[in-house]
C-alpha cells in the first residue's frame, strides 16, 4: 500500500541522503539528490535524478526509480554531507578529511574541488594514523563548519586553503552534530548529552551557553533548528528520545518525547512547513511528527495506506510541546505520529525533506524516494 514510495537497491550501505537545493525562484519539486555510503570496501558519493523522464503515470505521479547521474570514490565512511550550493557538496569523512566535491551538470561528472586533509585528528596532523572522524558538517555559503570525534570545531571558507578559525579543545567528548543558529552562532551536540552554543565572533574558545539533558548523560546524535523560530531546537539521542529545546529559557529541554527504540540518527524540521518534523532510527523506522492541525479533524489518516499511526494526547507527554512545538494553544492538544516505514528492517541512517519530497537511505543497501509526502 506504499505505492507512492519508489526504492532503488544499490550495492552499498547508505549513510547520508541530501536533496540538491532548489534555485530561489523554482516552482518545481526537487529532482536531484546526493547519497554517501559507509562500511563498504569502496565508498562513494553519488548523484541521482528523480526527474520524471517521460514516464509519469496516469495521474502524473512518478513511476520510475531514481537514475544514477554520476558517482565518485570517497576515502573513508561518509559521516555527513551538505550541499554548499547548487553544484558543490561538502563531505565529512571517518578519516578526518573534509572534501568539497563539484557536480558538473553539463557532462554529469563529479570531481574533488577542494580537500582539507585531516581537518580532525587525534594526536597531531602529521602522524599517519592520527585522523579522527569528522562527524558533522553544516554550510552557510561560503562558510563551512565541521565537528569531530576529536572535540574540535573548524570554520572553513569554501575558497580558502586554511581554516578561518579552529577551536581545538572545544569539547572533551565527541561532538556528533552541528547546526547554524544564526550566521555568527553555531550549536553543537556531544556524547554526554550536552548542547552548546558558540559565538563565532568571540575570540574565546568557550561556549556562550551550555544546555544539558538531566540524569543519564545520553549521547546526542543529531540536531536541527526550527527554520522560522531560531530559539526552537530539536535533538535526538542514543536512547531514541526526541528532545525539544527553547534556548531562550532554562538549560534543559522543554519536552522529552518517547520516540524510537534505538539510536535516532537524524532529525529534520520540514524547511517550509515546520509543524512537521521527521526522525529516523537504527530501529528501522522513520517517523513523521505532525503538530499542524487538530487530529480529530483528520479521521481519514488513521489507517491510510497501511501506515501505523500513533496519536499522543499532549497531556500524556508535556503540555509545552505544542510555535506548535511550544505554545499552549488548547486547540492543539494532540500530535500525530506516523511511521512511514511499516515493515521495519535495518537502520534508517539518513533522511532529507524538501517541498513534498522525502528521500532516505538505509543499511539494507537501498534508497527510497517519496514525492507525495502530503498527498
């Protein structure tokens, strides 16, 4: 009953999936995405097209599977990947190297445009085995921020050979992910349950604020900032919990939501419709969290398309969840949660959403595209 999803089996475990950003004035849905792989003899960065290629079905829905446009070998596991612009992709490697690849659209090839060798390292940059995994990368063209297992934060510029700024001992534990809060501020999450804000205008190498999960210091693996309300942040951790934070108040999450049964690998607010949030997990599930309308208005959603949908009344979680994530609007007393993958298999490592389109990648050596997310 999941006919709107098309799968493409590839002979590698997919660690990251990212839509190519659309030009500002574009009206069409996204049609190109990139993937990175891990845990294979020969890891690759690949560019795929889901353009309709003349085989749209009767209702115009997409029929064919994604087509490989080009790929290139990548040294080490792809730990993270972000588009810098329409043509360039920044890739974080388990070797500690950060590479900018360029997608040449005229002849459909990929080339390594620039490389920061061992941007992350354990002992010193010169020892052969000293590389530390670069775990996260975030871009705000031309700026690129990377974090790593070595607790280091680097600020690069796309056109400059050397780092603009490095905070060497930013964290004594592993940094797992990073996001921009605003152009001069970043937010990191680490392996002892802390969220830290760094002001890149300050020369000092300490965070301007530290937030922390209470109790067990559960490693945080992923973070995303609400696109319109920059004080709202979502994180996911090793225990599968979703945490919503309001960085204007307090130092602990405003709500903790029971989510997955294993590590949450990625969390993403929908970029243009942030009442919708998506999470994926080692447990093989991908959840769509919808706070947009009162559930009672949508009975048709209950068992649509073989999806398993759970409703949480806000009373059973935390009344402050409900922008929909924080306000106490009494009409929004519920949140609807749908598992978009009813038959769970191996880990869902990565997801990305743009417009009506979702792409995700798994350890089952497959990539999946749903182009009618809100149909």
